């Protein structure tokens, strides 16, 4: 995806700092708010259809990989006989998908605060049992990047998610770090935005790594929902 340009405006924060709009649209500086780690849960009956698609994918992994690559990301794949579902089953799957719910996880309460560092960078501090990796990211307004322990995260195109995407209709901003070397491949994404039609914002973080052999390591991913700052 292309790297976008920053849109930064000056707003007076709690202590007079200039707050980047990509963050101040969702959080007020130095104001602690409560958030919840959430997951998306579809009805249990969908498992039957997912297993059939997974079985079909094992039979022709190259076709499935290419078909998935060409499809719209984040939403159910368009119908095809090679998905392993009849037209009736495919319709049933989609009906179940549309019943998915965003659900808080157990012990997933966190506290969130937008802060400015001594180096004039910005960070979204997440306090609680989850989300510590987000606190390690530092935003640099001058070049619209986040610095991560892994390296520089560059701005991607703004998010305008399809209503049928896993989190539903939401908009926001995203940054990405990607590197491949002798130790393997690393992808790190961070996004901040809001759920359309609600008073909730989102923090979305994902870290993916693969070994030189191509074997993937366990993902580290988290979605945090929080009440938007009053304008």
C-alpha cells in the first residue's frame, strides 16, 4: 500500500502541546481513559463451514492462495465451487458471519493515555495485563512515522474498512514496519481509528514473524476498544 502524507493540525493539549491530528482525533493528551481488549466472535455454527473451506484449501493450496490474494481483504471470499461449499452452504455461512459480535475478553480491561515524551515524540500508553507493546511505539510528527523497537513504521493509506470486514465499518490511520533478513521476516502494524456509527475508538496492533525456513511464529495481536474523547 502507498505511504500517505501526514495531516497534522495544532491543537492545545492539557499542557499546551501541539497534538498531531492523527492521534488527537481519538484521544486527549494526558487524559486517562478506560479501554477493553476485544475479540470478534461469530456464532459457533460457522465452524462447520470454516472446516469445509479449510479442507478444500488443503487439496489445492496454490489455487486457494491466489484466489485469496485477488479477493477483497478482510471480508468473506466470493463464492467459488472450489471453496468446498455449495451455494446454499455459502449463503448460510454469510448469514452467520453477519451475526458476529465484538466481545470483551476476560481480564481485558486497560487504561489508555496519550502522552508526549521528553524527545517531543508521542506515545499511546496502554496499562494493564495486555497491550504493553503499543506503549513501546513513539510517534514522530515531523515525518509521520512511529518508531518501534523493530524499526521505523511508515504510514500507509488511511483505513476505510468494509462493513463486512471482521471489525465492521471503521476508519482510521495505519503504520507498518516490514523487514526480511537472515533471521527471517517481520511485519508489525499499528492502527488507530473509530467504529463508524458508534462513540468508540480502536487501537489495533499486530506483530507477525517467520523463520528463515518460512515457518511462522505465533502472532502477537490485540484490538482495544475505548470511548472516544468528547469534542
